[in-house]
C-alpha cells in the first residue's frame, strides 16, 4: 500500500476547507432575509447602484470556473493535486470577493 504524498494531503485539506468556508459565507448572504425586522428599512426599499456593469464579468467567470473545478474535483474525489490547488486558489479569490461585497452592502442593510 502506497501512502499519499504530503502535498496531496495538504492540497486535499486546503481545498475542502476553503470550499466549506465559501459555502458558509454564501449562507451569510441570506441573513437579511431571515432577520428582516432588524434591518434599517424593508429590503424592497434598499437599492444598490453600480456604475460599471462590466464589474460583474470577472466575478461571474470566477464563479463559473469555481463550479467547473468543483465538479471536476468531486468527480475525481480530490485525487488530482493540481486541480485541488486550482480549486483552492479560485475559492480563495471568491471568498475575497464575497468579503468585499459584504463589507459594502451590509452597512446599507443593517446600518
């Protein structure tokens, strides 16, 4: 029986950790809908104006590539080290985007 390399074990652990953290942060986006009475005003009266619509292209592509890498990784059961690291990098960038988005939007909603 051959033991997996330390790099394989590390890449598998990091990929699983970051994907779970990303899913947890996505669940935080539902907080305004759950805590409706604690918001400043109803969500139907809260508007966010984005001046440049092209700003959604890169996060959209990043999310699509996240889904593709996640499907590949889950299909191969975390066996490929390079796909694990690509998924980890992609997820880390998405986590950064979510944090920046929450920092801008949550003060508008919760005050």
